[in-house]
């Protein structure tokens, strides 16, 4: 136990938790893609730089989805060269298909991600394909990426609930996860897209994934905070041995499929909890908070993160 500094939690470790957690920061991609207004390219680049300065080492930079579908990220070719040489930082990018992979490879990307769904309804709505058709589309993309020496992550949405289908059977999620690993994905990100997961559901899914041969080390979790469960569900995942957690600086990003959804788990809220548990993240909470305050100013609205609101007056500004 240690006495807290101003603006930091008291450290009281709990047994059975990992010593370190890698935060997979999704704000620049998953967060900004939901903005109504397009954020200027240089502002996005500065956002990535400030996140890196705060100590985040995995920052999802952008998406190579066709601009027609995600106009907010239409500047991927312009943005990526501005940030790709940040020292010690991994900058994964989303690629929806072979063409997206080619675009990413041409710019020197070394980490890519594909985006699948555990449910038929969302797969058809988002990809205009059934689950199996989407998997068939991703297989050559993953295969080519691995041949080129890239790290491949797969996002799997609707792992806990679907706005059209309701609760998603665990075995259904396990089947798709197993297929993604079998085609060569290095990492799975289990998405609670509409924020309906609860601790017992999380524990059951992780246990059944292990029983199906999916190692905990290949699993990351991506919780939304629609019902205020994101941190609780994250803690359950940590107790299970998961060490990769997705989060979005300032809580950027929402879910269009759930009314009143508060969007992604805020990175600051996650870091506050992890620091209080004595878990190392390498992140400077003050600099991260200041970065989110800065970005909120560019977006013209306050951050929804509770920790940002609490610490905004004490945060140290990022290095210029």
C-alpha cells in the first residue's frame, strides 16, 4: 500500500492480477470515426503524438475502410506517414479487405486488424455478408498479411449481445473466435459492442474459449460502458489472466446500436483503476488527462470520462 500523490489513487494491490496490462488505445480510430464532423488530419496526428507522449505504446491510428463508408477517416494515406515513425509505438490500422491491406502495406504498416461479427444480423448490416461469408473474405487478407510478416488482430463485435438478436450464445462466439485463430490471427479483441455484458457472462465466455483451445494470451477485451459495467467486466477479465484491454482516450466513440450508449471505456478511467491496483501500464495519467482535455476542446464538447472530469484541473499539459 502506498500513499497517493495529488491526482492519483492510493495503491492497494489485489491478489491474482497481472503485474502489467497493455492498453490498446483506440481513440484515434474507433473514437474519431463516430464524430459527426471531420477532424483535421494534423489534429489527428497531434492527438496520436500526445497519446504516445503520455506513455501509450499501442495506438490504433486509422482505418483503410473505403471513405464512402467512414468519411471521418478518409485521410488515412495522409495521416499515417505523419505518425508512423514514433519511437517505441505500435500503430495498428484497420483493414476491411484485400484492397485495404494493400493500401496499408504501401505505407509501411506492420500491424493490421480485421473486423468480424459473432452474429448474423450485425454481420449483414455492417459487412453485407453472413458470418461465414465474412470469414471467407478475411481468410486471404489474414493469410497475405502473415506472409508479409504483419501482426494481425481481429475485432469480434457483438460477443455478448446484439441489438436485433438479443443475448448471444457463448458457443456461437467461441466458434467464430476459433475460426479467426485458425486462419492465422494473432490476437482476438472481444467486443461488447452495445455494452450489455456482465461479470458472470464475461467469465463464462473466457472459460469456454480456453476449453476450446483459445489461449488467454491471445485475448483482448473491448468493453462499452452503456450500463456502467465496463470497469467491472474488465476486472473479471484481469482476474482470468487477460492482459490486453482496449480503451479510448477521454471515452471518445459511441455505439449507434444502443440508445444512450456512453461508448468506449475511457482510458483514463481504466488507468485510474489499474494504478490503484498496483498494475503497471506505463501511462502518465496526468499527461493522458491533459491530452483528452485538449482533444475535447478541438471537438467542442467536454469529455464523458469521469476521471478526466475529476482531474482536469490538476492535469499536467503534454510536452509541446
